[in-house]
């Protein structure tokens, strides 16, 4: 009897192992396909799915993974054909409906996508994916309030929904709320580190990257209290992106009138994205045959964000005048606090006769669409808002400045500032700067 029981038990175990083997293999195959999808290796995912379907042709889960791989790789016709077959068998599956709506989005059929997202919500009212899809549609249509509502409803259902976090962060970024935008975008990138859209948006969540191609015409007048002739500057600039939007360049040509003479100057500013959370600022200028301004100058600064909302920088520069020059070292600390951007900067300069220390403290108030207001106070050099690095050569002075940088009629830029400087000994000047431009 005991042998019979052992024999029956052994047979049962053997049958169980035989049955469990294919099930385990199928589970492993599905996991490999998902990993390939997550890594963005869609051709590999397609190959794995097709191999798995040879052994189990009717497996709906693997068919759905194959449809997603087709869709992500741009093979939309094949994805739609496979989805149609799956929906004929499972017409009330919300995951299938959501992915069908995504395909319609990629086809630019936004009305059809909206109907399909809403159908998914009818069959599954707690579908965070469907709500995030409706948020995307609303955002693309410029209905930002509705997009925020849908995204927050999605996060109520799934606090770690990367798509909803990304959508809220993107809208806040467009509205100039850099502090909160960075928080949402950083969380989305943390959840899906391989998603290039998420990491690119986080890297771009600084004011300098929130712009499109622009052209500017700018002028500046500085009036002195000692009777000397006013200083005048007039320049033309163009801002555009390079390296697949990983850097912004500003090319500037200007003429500067000082007393009875004038100098021409060419300059280039570059703002490249560097490593994670960092971007650079490179300022190069040359003024051949200059009499009043430096013949050349160069300044490099690196900005690094930390703890999502804070930013520090460290930079160095060199400028040359006839027979002399100056070395400049600078550092700053700033914070993105919602629409506010408070910052403090310190600077050391050495023109060969000793080191001078300068400081400035200011705040920006961002408005919608990357527009902002600013105010600054300090002692030493002029601010970088209205001046440039070569003006470290000017005598120590107290200064106060206020200005705005706004867009009207969507794409017309207006920028203006007023600066008052009071140097030791009673010398003072008031500067008015005005820039107008257009973005494409």
C-alpha cells in the first residue's frame, strides 16, 4: 500500500512539473518581451513575441505585447490589425482601448482618440491611463486647465503614473512655473529613466531652454551726471537651437558709441545641456581694433541643479584691453520656488592691481509663456541682465535694476530694463535698455 501511495505521489509531482514547465517558460517569455519594450528595443520585442506565438498562437497577452511593439516602432498598420482582432474577442478591455486611442493620436486623429479614451473610461472608470490620455489631448488643444484636471484625477488613482506627472510638469513649464515643473518632471524621469521625452523635458526645465528660434533688435542708452556724451549701443541678435535641441546659441553683432568714437563687436553665447541636471553658459566676444571696449573676452559657467528646486553655478572668464586685461571668477546660488526665482551672485576680479569683490541679489517673477519680471540690487559690477562680463573693469558702485521680458500677441518679444549706478565720489549713470524681437 505504501509503495502505491508513493507511486501515485511521484506521478502527480511529475505531471505537475510537466505542466508547470511550459507555464514558467511562457511567463519568462512575457517578461523578456516586457523588458525589451521598456528598454526601447522594439525589434527585439517583436522577434521574441513572434517566437512565443509559434508555440501559443492564441495567447492574447503576447499578442497585445506584439501590438505595442509594432506601434512603438512605427509599424502602425500591423499594430492596428492585431488590435482589431483582439478587440473583436475582448471589446470591453480598457487596456486595448487605451492603446487603440494612442495609435489614433499618432495618426493625428484626435477626435477618434478622444472617443476611444472615453469608451475606455466607460468600461473601466478607474483607468488612470485613459485619464492621462485625455489630459494629453486637452493639452495639445491648448486646454491647459482641463489637462491639469484630467492629470490630477489620474494621479488620484495612481500616484506614480509617469505620463500624468509628465503632463502636469510640461504644462507648468509652459506657464513659467519652473519650480513645481521640475518636481513633477523629475519624478516622471525617475519612474521611467529610459523615456527620452521625460529626461529631455527635465533637462529643459530652465528658463534658457524654454524658447524657440528668435531674432532681436536691441538698443541701450547710458546717461552720465558729469556732462560726458551719452553711451549708445545698437545690436542685432538671433537665437536658435543646435545639436537636436541640446544647445541654444545666440549670435550678436553690435556697434557701441563712446564719446567721439565707436567700436564694432561680434559675440556668441552658447547654452549647452551637459550631464544630468546641468547646463553651461559660454560667452565669447571679439572687437577687432577696439578703442573703448575689450578686444576680446571669454566666460564659461556651469550650472548644476540639486534637490529638484535649487541651482548653483561656478564660472571663470578673461577679458583683454590694450596693454592689460582682467580675470573674473564667479559663483551663484538660486532656487526655483514656483513662479519665483531668487538668486545671489558673488564675483571676484583681478585686473593686475588687486582683487575686487562684487555681489548682487535679485529675484525673477515668471509669468506665463516664459515671460518674467526682475529686480536686482548689489555693489560692484553691473548685473548680467543689462551689462556684460567686461564691465567688471568699471569702478565699484552701488546699483539697482528692474526690468521685464515679455511676449505680446504670442510671439512678439519686448524686453526692457532701467539701471541706476552710483560710484564712489558722486559719479552716477542711468541706463535704459530696450529689445524687441520675434520668435518663430
